[in-house]
C-alpha cells in the first residue's frame, strides 16, 4: 500500500468512519480502521459489529501501489489531525508497519493484516426508499431523546420505524413518554423495525447538508447510503408495542403558548431543586396559568405564563420538567399547543400549526 493524499480529505473521512469504532471492543481488530487502497480509490471502514461506516476517497489522492492494512483508529486519527503539511504520504514499510509522513514529520505505526478484519456485507438489498437527509436528521432529533437508557427492555433503547401505505411512522418511548414523527414517502413498502439510538445519533452527526439518502431495509439490518458514505446498523429484535391506543384522540382542555415562554418557565421552576427529573405543577384556568414547584428542603417558586391561552375548566397537573423540556425543545417551533384529557391522564404536546410530530408525557402523582 502506497499513496499520497490531501490531509483534510483524509481527516474528514477518518472522522466519519471512526464514529463506528469502539475502543473498548472485545475484538481487538475492531478498534482499528481498515484501509483498502484500490486502483481508483481508498476505501475506509470502521465497525463495532453493531454499526459499520464505510466511505471512499477518489479525489485529491495519488495511488502508487494497491494494498490494505488495519490501523489503530485512535492513533491514525490523531496523527492525521496533528501532522503538518497539506499532503500526507502513507505507505507500508515492512509487513504491516505503516509510515505516515509529511514534509517535516514522520510516524511509524504498527498495523494489523487486513485479512483479519471481519467480512461485512454492505450490499444494497432489501426494501428500498429515499428520504431527504435533513428530514431524517430532524426525525432523529425529535424522537431519539425519548428512548430508554436501560437495557432491561432492549426494544425501548431504539426508535421504531414502521412503513405502510406510503407513510413512515417513527416512534420512541421509555414507557414514561412517547415521541412520534410521521413522514410521507414515495415508496409503497411495508416494514416494522427498531433501530438502535446509538446508530441513529451517529447517522445524524454525519449528515452535513440536504441531499437524498437511500435506505435499504432487511430483516436484521438497515443500510443508509449518503453520497459515498455507507452506514449499516443491526436492528433490535422484538416487537414494538402499538402506541395508537395510548395517544388520546379527543381532549377536554388546551393550552396555547409560546415555546420560549414554556422553556423559560421550566428553567425558573427548576431552580430550587437538585433532582434530575424535577417535578413541576401547572395550575390553569381561563384567567390564569401558573407553573410552580415546591421542595420541602429548599423552598418554592411560581412563574406566571401571562401570554398563554388556556381553554377549559380549571385543571391542575404535575409532570417531570426534564421530560417536558426535552419534548418542547425537540419540536423546534415558535408556538406549541398542550392538550389534556384530565388531571392524572397523559397529555400531548405538539406544534400549533402541524400534526406531524406528537409528544406524549405521563403526569406524576404528587400526593
């Protein structure tokens, strides 16, 4: 293996594929990045067996001799990040010992034979459809936060992607809240899969501009193709619960409010607490909307939401300020509507103008 390449071109590619590498992998070879230099391009692959990211470089590169090697993800990334010069020369000196040099620096890095890297099938098979990349990025941001951090119920650690009749529903829940996003797709395909949150977060980070993404859904994996980047992730086994029966379709009370006012009130109402999921209370009637909290050890706080418009009979409801904050932020709109069915019943938060994103939060009993 012998080639010269523009440093920034290689660095950008390494940053992408290294996102799939776990330095704690029980399989030592997977702590590295596979370099595969072909006649017309350099292919870089990173994987932790759950998620694989592969990209190729065919510009700003001079290919001298084909070859392949596995290099430590941690060290090759830091070397390319800190080495001087615009052009980097990388070649195998002896066996798998790889030299990385520029005009004034030289590094020798012990590599591993490429044949030891697991065979990974990135073939474009399965149900195929397309999404706009920014649409996917927004969907991930609006749902993945509601997944569970606990591994006791694995299906709740991912987002359920369900397609039918040209509609794609993306749902996440940790059993205390639900985030649901609805998208319309051109392909009339059907599938019901659960994608791990970790994989979705890495995909979101790789998306840099608005372009079409090709998705290929199979029984045990899904492949995302973004330009020349391939991201393949395993799926979580199991059946996601049907949440349609949980989300109310009729409401007796509604609160229209500016997003910035809700977030500001939540921030102030949480000041006198050291708890992570600090409980706040909404007291509402047509003339007054107040958010409050109380701590026996610290004190109490009340915030008047004077700009809010409430419709319905007087209502009191308590909930986690953390869950409310994350839901409101993810909707990312100027105004929201909060819909209630009763004091101890789940309530819904959504965009005042659109119905494509819905968040459901369970109330908390405070007596």
